[in-house]
């Protein structure tokens, strides 16, 4: 686990270095970088585990334009898939606001580093989010699509709706329901519910319960209570 965590940090540094240099001139006009590192008891994506139901570490760097419309985000996280222990990615996004709604249109390239020979190690994923907050209540609709996912999975579509409530300035709760339709892999429905508590202005703890209707297809689809801590700076 220590080795994979180190690899994750190095992957973020390798990805963000060239981008930081390219973006430095833009930062002078108001753009800026932010960073996040953390760890959790399980790496859950679209309701399923990517880390063999084991703990994981992650890190990301995000550059955002001065007007908040554009961003670039290199990231890395530890996984267990196809002989790979680290998945690195870089995402590009556009996030306008209109009629009280926040939009986020993005594309991400992901690569599972040092995967075994013959394993499909990379993918491109397209995403769109629409969200809105009214008082303490919030809602988000997310759609993601890849024409050819990593591993044996081919094309997939993920659609998820999420509702949230801010209980206090430090405590938020969310519940989400999603559906994944995919080629050469099981279709399934997943849901999660949990709370996020801001321990400090930079440190947050998330505790969340996950479940799917596809447990018969493998342990990655089984239910789990997951704890995650993240530090943003």
C-alpha cells in the first residue's frame, strides 16, 4: 500500500509539472492551482470497487481560469486492476452557469499504469453535470460515457441523480442513485448515502454506504461502508 501511495503522488507530480509550466503565464492573469490528497478504506467509482475492496490513496491538482469557466485537472489514485496499481488521468472541463444552474462539461483521459500485457489499459471518458442549490438543498444530474472503457469493458453509459442537504456549515449529507449500462460487462444499478464533515477548513471526512444490485457478479459490486479523508490546499 505504501508503494502504491508513493506511485500515486509521483504520478500526480509527473502530470501536473508540464501543465503547471504551461499554465503559469495564464495564472498571472488570475488563474490558480489547488491541490487535494487523501485516502479511503475502498476506492468506489460508479458504485463498484476499483481497489479490490481494499484501501487506497489519491491525489489531484486543479488549475482553474480566473473567470472560473475552464479547468485542467491531473490526478492519480491507487487501484487493483489488470496488474496495475495506479490509475493516472488528466481531465479538461468547461463549467458555465445559467438560469441558476451550474453546468460542467468535461473529458478525461485515464491510463492504468504498468498493466499486464494484453490488458486494455486506457480510456477516454466524456461527462456532463447539471446542478443547483436552493438554500440548504442541492441536486445534481450526472451523465458519463466512454466509447471503450479500460479492461474488457467496451462502451458504457452512467447516469446518476444526487440529492444533498447542508445541515450545518461543516456537515453535508447526500444520497445518490445511478445506473450503468455497458457492453461486455454487467449492467447494474447502484446507490450510496453518506455524510461529509469538515474537520477543519482544509480537512474533510466522508463516511458513506454503497450498494448495487449486481453482487452476484463479483465482490467489487458488494455493499460496503466506506470512510475517506481528504486534505485540500
